[in-house]
């Protein structure tokens, strides 16, 4: 979308879609692409809020020049220094030699280390203002959402919040960039996947940022990824509030790792028995065919988490081990856990799952279940206690 889209007042969207990058940050699949949102303010003074990823920038500089109709760009506000937003700083500084780069103390440390830029810096502190004419920008420092320097920029004239990665989402735009131009529900899973994988580890800091925004009238939210929320901004603010408070849905994720199909049979049996107990929302996921980012997103969503693994050389299946390690990094809370697995010749998988849940401080619905060899119908019945206990806790 190599166009500028008016938002309100003298503010326009000037971002880009990226449908070519297979992995965001070389880690997270992008089945629906991603958008990098930048915003331009063409007031008595001119300002750009954030830039875009250099690899997807295309004619970004020309679009800015065209928008400004020969006027120079005077300010570049950097809400976030990660390269998907800072990628064009260097090029802009060269194109507009008098450009003032606006950021906080931490922004400029990163700016120097990434780009060697140390000139034309306008350092702001929390609450400082920048007068553009009709638009008066105010800076709200929101550190660690999800980098140390992250901040937001508020325009009181339009009650509009440039929020950086906060309130962002995966997914390129298909025409509509505003919440009222799209089917918002269709984008919710990719919004949660973005939250749980990129920001969720810093949920405590998200809560601090939300507390700072309390009482600030917000008519429009302009994040650096995902929809511009002009009709129902409270929708995305509420979602981020719920997710960062670890509020979860009454359902169960059953994630398994299986080499010969035995742990998978246990997963299916457990899911069936839980369904028989009246739990309607159950997701059975194979960690070998489901990317880690989707597993984390589903685990963030649901209250019940059953993890199962075959024993592989006395240890967990490596992909289950990867999931467990990641969980101990991001530490989702308010979960009810359960472990199951196969014993092989010496056991090991279930023991490691139990250690993971202890590290996460997730209470167990019931004792873990371990099956040796082929899961016969008689052996599978040893899963009943776990399934019934999990279902009961989820229903209540
Ligand atoms: Fe979208 Fe933290 O970069």
C-alpha cells in the first residue's frame, strides 16, 4: 500500500505492508504478513512518528517527500528502536540534514550503538511536550513494553495515542487499516500471538503503562503494527489489559510430543475424556507440527494446560523441551497444569514436565500420568483421574 491515508487532523498513516518476510525477527512465522505503521504530521511543523523496516520500505522516502510537498521533515519521534521501526532513521537523517530526532535517554543510547547517530538529538523526559502548531505532542515513557526505551506519544488535539508496539498485532492490511474497515474478530488470534510472543513476557510493565494511561482520553490508538483503532479503541486496550493480567478462557490446551504415536494416543484420550466432562473448548496440538509461537499463543489463551511427551533418551522430546524452556522465560500465570507421557525404558519425560510446572508455579490438576510401552485401553484408563480433575477445575 504505497499511499498515505488520512487519519484525523493533520495526521496520516504512511506505513508499509510486508508479505515477503517468512519469519518475523527470524523466529515467528508470518502466515498473514505484517504491517509496519509510521505516521506523518503535516502541521506548522512537520513530524514523522517512527519509521519502517528497511527491507520492506520500498519508496517510503519518496512518499514522505511527496506528502510534504517540498517542505522539510523537521522532527522524527522514535517511540521504539527495534529495527522494524528504526530501519529508516539513517536514511532520513541523510535526506533531511536538519532533522531533529526526538527520543529519551535510553533511545539515544541504542540509536548510537545501532546507527552511530549522535547529532541533532532532542532528548525528552516523561511528560515533556513538543509544539507542532495545532498538534501538541506529549511523551509518555513506558519502559520495557518490550524494550527498555519504549515510549508512547500522545496528541491532545485529536486525543490520539501513538503507542509503539503496544496494542500491535501480526497481519498485513488487506485494504482496510482502521478497525471499522475490517472484521476485527478475524484478526484477534494474530493479535494474541503477537502479544504472547513479543510483549507478554513484560506483562507487568504493560500493566504499568496502562496505569499511566488511566484518565487519558483516547479516541484513536495508532500502534506500530496492526489496525488503527479509531472507532472502538477500548477494544484493543481491554484485550491488552486482560492478556497482561493473565486472564484466560475456560478451555484446555493439550500439547503433545510423540515419536511413535503413543503420547499422541494419550493426548487424544485425555481430550476425549475432558470433552465428555462438559468442557467445550479444547485444542489438541502436536508440537512437532505446530510452531512454538502458536503453541504459546494458545497456552496464553486457555486456563488448562496439559503437556505430554514421549521419553527420548531419558529426556523430553526436544521440541517439548523447547516449549518448556520458552514457558519458563515468559512465565504465563493463572494456569491449571497436567503432565502425561510415556516411560520408554527408564522414564524421564514426565519427571521433566513436573519440574517445569514447579518452576512455573502452576498447580497440578492431578498427579502426572505415565504409561510404559503401548497405551492399551486398560493403561489409558490411568488418564481418567487427570482428565476428570482438569475438567472439573475448568468448569468451576
Ligand atoms: Fe515492532 Fe519491538 O518491534
